[in-house]
RNA sequence: GGACGCUUAGCUCAGUGGUAGAGCAGGAUGUUUACACCAUCAAGGUCGGGGGUUCGAAUCCCUCAGCGUCCACCA
C-alpha cells in the first residue's frame, strides 16, 4: 500500500494495535532475542482504573505518560513490563450504581445485599470490558496477559493474608471510636473521603447553670452533662474538677460535672463548653481521657433519639429551630451570633453533612507502618517528581492517624468474619475500604501473575499517578508494600496534575465541559490526543486541554505523513551502498540529529517528556521538513547518481531516526509509516519488523 | 492556623545564574517534487511589585501583592 492522501488515523489505528498485540511484544517474556542483551527490567503498574464508567481525560493522560515511558524503555532494550489492571473501586462504584438505581426509582436499601452485589458485579464487569477496549484505543502497550482485577480470587487472597498478618502483629484492631458517618450512604468514611466546607450558621450562647456555653449545634446538646474549662482559666478558678452542679437544661433539671481540660481554648467564646462525646471528635477525646459517659443523641439516619424527649424522631434541620424556641422560652438563650463562619465536614461524594458517630470498626494502626515509609522517603530511596511532593507526603505521614478500614457497603472485599466482629450484630455488612486492597497493588499483582514475576519485577520502577491520590494510594502502597515484602514498592513516583478544559476550568458533568478522550481520538486520532496531553504538561501541574491544540497535532501527524510520502516517493530506487559520499552539509545534518537525540534521551531519562516531545516536534517540522527536505529537492531532481544516492541516504537516515524518537509519543502513525519503508530500510534489520521493538540506540 | 505551589508574548506553558523560548491564536504575502491539516516573512515580553547578593538574576535571598491547592478536632 502506498502512502496517500491525508493521514487518516481511523484507517490504521485498530490494525496497528492488533499488529502489536499479535506480536506478543507487550509481554516482556516474549520480546525479541536482541533484548536479551540487556536483561535489565523496567516495570510500571497501571493505576487500576475504576471499573464504573468510561475513561475520562485524566485516564487518557495516565495512559499517555505511562505508554511513553514504557515504549521508550522497551526500545532501549529493557525487559519492560507495564501491567494493566482495573479496580472494583468499592464505595466509588457503589455510589455510581446507587445513582443509577435512584434514576430507576429504586433504592439499595430495599434490596437484598446478595442481589445488590450481583447487580453491581455485573455492572462492573461490563464497564471493565468497555474500559479495556478504551485503553487499547489509546495505544497502551501493556501486557494484557498479566492483567489483574482487584476482585480476582488471588488478589483477594493476598489482601486477606495481609490482613491476617496485620492482625497477628497487633496492627489491626477493633475499636469503638468516632468515625465520619454519611447518613445518605449509610457508611463510615475515612478523613480523606470527607471534604471541609466553610459554612455560615448561627452561633448560640446558652446559659448552662452559672456558665454560658456556645454551640452551633443545639440539637446535639440534650445529653451534655459535662462542662469543660481550661485548668488555668482564672475566671473559673473557683470550680473544681469533678464538682457537681445542678442546673436547668433543655428538658428539665440535670446534674452537670465540671471537667478541667487543656484542650479548651480560653479565647474562644466564654472559654467554657459542654461536650457531646458521641458526635464530636474533640469531645470524644476529652471523654476518653477523663473516662466520661458517652451517649448517642442522633441515630444513624440523622434523627434524634429518645434522649431528646419530645423531639425524638425529628430530623436535625427540623429540630434545631424548635429546640432554640424551647430554650428561649426557658430563658436559656443569652444571645445569638448570626454570621458564624465555621468549617463542617461533608461526604466527598454526595456533599451531605457528615455526622460524627461512635461505631465499632476495624482500624489499622498507622504510626508503626509510617515509620519505615518515612525512612525510605527521607533517605531518597523513593524519589518524587516533582520533588516538592516529598515534603507533602512526609508531612502527612508524620501526622498520620489510624485508618478506619471498614465500610458498611456490600460492594467490596468482605472483611473476613470473626467472632468479635459479628458478635451481637448478625448481618451487618463490613467490607474493606477499597484503598486497602489497591494499597497492596504492587505486590498483590506481581505475586500472583505467575512465574518469577515478583522476583523479577518487584520493586517496580515508576509509580505514575495523579497527585490528587498521593495520600489515598501512594502513601498506603509505600507503607503496606514495605510491611508485606520488606522492600519499597517503587523507586520513583511521578505525579501528574489535573486535566482541565480549554479555559482552565475543572471538568464536571454539571458544567457540561467534560472532554471525552475517545471522542477526541475519533475526531483527530489517538496520536494527536497524546501529543495534546503531553506537550506543555509538566509533572504536578494541571493542564488545560484545548481542542485547538489537538487539532494542531493532528496537523503535525499529517505533516509527518506527507514528509514520509515525499521521502518514500524519492527513494523507491534507493540501493543501499557500502559507502555513501555525503556532503559536508549532509554530514552536519546527521550530526545535528545525533546530538538532538542525545539531548532528547537525557530529557526522557529525566522524565521531561513535555520537553522531549517539543524538541522532536520542532525538529521534525522546522528542520527536517522546512529545511532539509526543501534543500534536498534539487539534488533529488538533477543530482548525479552519487549525490542523489547520498541525499536519499540522508533523508532515510533522518526519517528513520525521527520515527524512532517520535514513536513513544505517536506510536500509531510512526509504526504505520515504518512499514512503508521496509524495502528501503537498509539501515534497520532488513526484514519486516515492528518499530515498537526497534532499539533506540542501534547496537554498534 | 499551618504547609505547598503558581505569577514569563493575546492564550497555554517551558526555561531556574551568562545577550528572553515553544505551541496555539492573531497579521501580511505566497503556491516551487509531499503537505492549505501548507510555505515564507513580520509583529509581539522592562519575565507580578519592591529590595538585596553578584562582574552579571526570569533564574539565588528577603519582602509585599494576587491566584490556586492541600493539611488542621476551635465548641
């Protein structure tokens, strides 16, 4: 087939992907023999995408960056493994599915757990298949024979083994502590799964016996029977710790106890507060320290319990005003501050207010796990790109709190039932936080893909993922990886930023500015999308994705197509000669390209793909096409046999090298063009081969 | 309340001690062995403000301002 017309990505992409896949070279064990010259490995694990929808622009970026790394290293002769995977994504997927149910007028709370699980499983498996196809569309040269899913039997087994080991080492415990409770989703959430939202409320100053206390949440105050002040607060020196005081409260007379505690801020309000240990983390801490009673006031559905007397059964929002009315009628309201700004926690998925609740759950002790992780990072054994993430992750690790592992949802890996966990609570569902399984991804995958994979590929080389999930995922992989294997899970962490719309706005369905990468691919070709995603994209920085920009790279692809067409047209009669008489200028051009390649190689090794891409783009268009090809035209037209041949040699040499350098970035078009030069390619192996496994540096 | 990042051409961003760079957009002209998804040419910035170090700073230090992000148990 001839190179003709304009470049049409649609005509070739699927065909080329199939060619790669059929070659078997995605699998490091099946790489051509030349690769044995360098048995060094290079390993990346694909961050398992959530199997609950379509790939978005962020995924496309992941695939692009990782495929660039993978193809580059593979071409350098490394035994390269890029291991693909998908995540069942526990809570995330359950939320997506619940929304779907809602639209259909159904509710998960009316479904039997087994039935719900079965439905979500089917939904997830469908999405999984769909996403796999989309990953292929983006050109990912990953080893599908090693693909893993977080619900694979052997992965689950590994997760259980880790859990048992943690239990044995006394790092996992069952605790009754304050957790973040999402009333809508009926599950607990980790701190990372909540958002801090500033809100303006009323701040009430209430008379509490001889004191005035402040609260923004009067509805929680029914059971408050401890009044707390700072031990050094002179205003309250006359009150003794443990002193009983009788006073009139919302529903009648009570006896309160004075508690002295340093956690109190003397500057805030009156310097006195009452505590609600069941529904506030600070209060819980004070109650634990002084061994005080804790009483539940609000149930798990956000309704007041019988302790609220006649208010029992009311929802919080409804009850608040009525309670204030009652307090006012009793003369217990001193004053009301109208515009009180404070921060409340919300569920990161549904934005509803988090109700802190005491709930018995599994917790993981993090401090002992964090210590070796901190050491590994501080010593430089794990490097971060960009470097400032080192500070960010260290700060988090050094202040880490225990991790609540249980979720009260069906969709996930069930926590193995044990007598202590299920005592008195038959049928309560408990599954792992999805990050507990993905946190074990590096060793869970490589230990179960057979052969000597763990030995060969662990620790992996690069963990490339979104900066957003550094705590959720990266930190946990480091901790759990070191814990379970004694070795760090990866040497370099490359963190990319968000993909934003053309105006630099965060993409969201409600704003209607979501760019679907598959549509872009359809319109401009995958290579153009990939260039659009990598050019100007520095690690950690967010990227504005402009369709115009992608169009520009589609044009570039066409430029490559046409330049190649030109070279092909003019070299069909090329006969490789033993010696070629290059002119001084031609020698200079080849030298320049060699120098450029060296420069680009260095940039690639430094993970500066944005820069490497720009260099080769600029070179190809403005040096090769605009200068070298233009200047070559006369020699091709009227040059003697010798000068024509030298020119042909030079053009082929430069085109071949350029295609190689461009391949990691634009794999489809480069591979396609490569095959049109089979007969001319005396420079290569002289037989039909894939550009994908051409060596970056030709072996001398 | 802490921490981190950003501020360079109209837009998106590189450059991190030695005479300001790219892509996109915009302007003029043009068609010659590929390409109008093209070529040629021109235009465009006192590198957020101020101060300091240096022979020399966009680049290092201090300070101010604006924007953004993350972390944090102020009732």
